[in-house]
């Protein structure tokens, strides 16, 4: 295990940064709206922009993983995250913010998929779900940093200076990732990269898309993590501001609790497939409990703050089953298609993360950022989870034992 520790530390570092960038708009949304003159629709699009970038370059990143390795790919694209963070720090309007988040999104595109790609090589199939759950749970330190700590930074030195500091930290992590991480464990007979002819590259992609059970799994993956992050990373802060009138630090504290709940949820879901002897049952259980919690929040008009906080925290805990879907998807494919496989699976998640914040942004703007607007958002997200599950029932169940 000691030989794997440097790898795990750097994987956690790059995913922490990605998590921070994902959720950073939520707690400072009122300040961004004030300084950059943003509408609710523009806040929604800014939330989606990061994930649109992730979606757009998933396939190239998968090919780069297989051809150049995760180490070089992650280190190189992380430099774009540095550029994007500086761009956001100097934003003057909505277009600047959206552009900066697109650049950061491309820069973070390889982060989470490098976890799946490398852990699948460094850990056994039986250990994979647990290893992923530990890395993804630890990565939520970035989510937590995007809550109360970011609210404090924004209040003390301004959100612009906060993003400049983040750019410097991202550069440091990129350099260390290149210097420390290796694409395979010592003594492994697996090739580090695959330099395939172009025809073989596209035949491999076609093989991935023809894999039995992939499409039902993608249908669930479209809604799972995107639902949780639309609540935590996009509308949680505005909801607490518009409906419950919380200031920056108060919003940050609630979002911190939500991020902690998600972290604990990931750790709980990690070994659940071994306890239930079924990945599919773990996902279905999480889906319907989360949908019920969202519908409860949608049904209660102007809930008291304690009730709203409890429901928001519970949603983040119960909707943390995306790691199980990732592990389920990775085990459908041979190692030689590992990069293309994990990025193909992740495309569904990125597409969901692009669509849900943007669509819900129109709802919030259309109903004037009122209590009703947010209740409709919660109901829409619940309906999406149920819709995704209908196709997922046909997915194969490749339990880890």
C-alpha cells in the first residue's frame, strides 16, 4: 500500500481542484451576480459551461490516455486550468466568466478519469470500488473548500484574489503530478501506452459503444451525479440566499455540511456493492431515496430553515452513488480500451452536468428566483432521476463479489 500512497495523494490533489472549480460558483453566486451583473439564466449557463467543456473533450482525452498515458495527459491539460482561473479572476462580465469556466473545464477534464484509469491498473477488480470511493471521498475536500472557506476568502480578500491563488496551486499540482505519478505499478506487464494505427483507434471506439449494457448504464449516469451537483454546486447557494436570506458565511456553512454529507455518502456506497453483492441494487436504492427527498423539498412551500437544511444535506448523502456507476462501467471493458471506456462512460455524466444546470437556470429565471422556482427545480431533478432509472433497470449487474 505504501507504494500506492504517492499516486493516491496526487489523484486526490487533482480531483480536489476539479471539485473546487465545479462548485465555486454556488457560495459566491450573489457576489458574482452583483459584480458581473448576472441574471439567473447566466448563472445557470456559467454552471453548465465547466461541464460542457468536460463533455466536449472526453473522447480526445480518452484517446490521449491510451496513447500518451494519464501522467502526461493530466499534467499537460492542467495548465489550461491555470489559465482559466486567471481568466475568471479578471472577468468583467458574464461572457468572461463563462469563457473562463470553459477553459478551466478543459483543464480539469482528465482529472477524475485519471482516477478510474490508474486505479484500475494499480488495484484489483475486487478493490476497485473501494479505492475509487476513498479517492472520490477525499476529493471532496475541494467541495468543502468551495463552501465556507471560499465565502471567507471572498469576504476578506475578494473572490478575484482567491482565484489567482488557486491558479498558483493548480500549477504546483500539475508539476508534481508529472514528477511523481506513474502509469502502471512496478513490475506490471501492462503497456504504459498503446500506439495504435488510426483505424484501430476508431474500431476501439466502436467496440466500446457496442458493448452490451452500456446504454442503460449511461442513462442513469446522465442524471446521477448531475442531480447532486446541480443542487450543491449551482443552486444551493442561490436558494439559501433568495428563499432563506442567508449571508455568505451562513450559506457557506450549509454548503459545507452538504459537501461533508456527500463525502460520507461516497464512503458508504463504496463497499455497498460487496455487502449487497450487487452494484445495481446500490444504485437503484440511492436513486429512489434521493428522488423522494427532492420531491419532499419540492412539496413544502417555504420550509423552515432547519427542514430545508436537513433535506439538502440528506440529498447530497443519498445521491453519492455515482462512484458505483463508474466502477460498474469500467468493468465492462478490457484494459486496452481503458481510456476510451472511462471517458465514454463519463460523457454521459458531463452531458447531464451541462444540461441540468442550464435547464434549471431557465426555470429559476422564469419564476423570478422565488420559492416556487426552486421547488420546480427540485421536482424536475427528481423526475430526471426516475426517468434515468427506467432504462437502467435493463443494465447488467457486474457485482464485485
